[in-house]
C-alpha cells in the first residue's frame, strides 16, 4: 500500500529575524501536489521572505522548509529542479532578445530548443521574440518571465504577482493558461497576489499571513466566513478579508 503523497511545499514553524525586525514568527502551511494556494497578506506581512526562503535564497532563523521532501539549501539542485519561479523582480538579461534569454535558460535547465518555441507560442511572444528584453513593456516582460518559469516543465510554480503588469485580456489568458497547465500536469502553484478577484478565480485554498504568522487558512469561502463572521455569505469576499486583517489583526 502506497504511503501518503509528499507535499509540494511543507513549511514548519518558520522563523526569520533580521537585525531590526522579525519577518516570520512561527509560520506553518503546506501546498499539496496539484493544488493552487494563494499566499496573501499586506506589504510587510512576510510573504516575500517566505518565498525567498522557499527558493533557498536566504536562510531561516529557525524552522524547516521542504520542497517535495527536499530542503532547498541542503539539496538545492534536487529541490529546485522541480520548481519554476516568476516575479516582476526576477528579470532577464536586458541586452539579449527574448528568444536568446529563453535559450540561455533552456541550456541551464538541460531542455531542448523546442521548449523555447513552445513557450513563445503559448505566451504570444512571437512578435517580440527578437527584441531585446530591455525594450519590452512591463507586461511583455512579465509574460516572458512566465515563459521562462515553465520552460523546464516544473512540478511546482511559485508566482509573485504574476499578472500585475498585464492588461485585463492578457491577464485573463495567462490565468487560463496556468490553470490548463495545472490540470494537464497536476502542477502545484503557490500564488502571491494582491488581486483578490484573481485569487478567488484561481486558488483552491488561501493562506493569510499577518506579522509573520498564519491568521486564516482554507477555501476562499471558508476564510471569508471565518474572518467576516457571517454564515450568510454565499460567495467569497476576499477583498473585504484583505482589508480587515491588516486593520484589525488576527481573525
């Protein structure tokens, strides 16, 4: 009989102290294979610190992080080979064209050039494929970053404000593409966003962080009822939840 599946992400009692602040204060949550989880909270709540520790960029002060059962810092290559990351801050070489950038990453990941062509088609990057990355609009750079994140066919996608710079039409197409890839491959997605309508559309569960702690967790509807205190709600109200938690603290 097979044992329980290993979570895509498992975070246990995570703590991170900087000289003048405590960014994380006992954070714990998990993302299962094939699940889309929204990591939510106001600026300064601890989301970015969590993502940086998850990606092995910084060390925690205490606690444990596992990606498919591997510690990112101790087993960096094994853990992160299965992870794709996209963020407006994770830029490519500004001097290289889009296709040149993607080919560089294809070489690093050890994937074939056909993967580059497939990503260019999926994200409608053809018209700008031969433009230097630095000449693209913010929205075009975001799409190129998402193409790079999916280039090596990861099992976990970590997204930090993935559609923040996209116009509504391209943002919607991007969300639908991500959900289609998730369905086709059982892809797990950890999704940090301030767009609550988007969160309601794409996330199976949400994890609200406040002052480095999880203060609410569950489906968007369950969290809405927990935080807003109404059994009468028949739809998720993430915008109200997002406003209430920073203003009033723990739900």
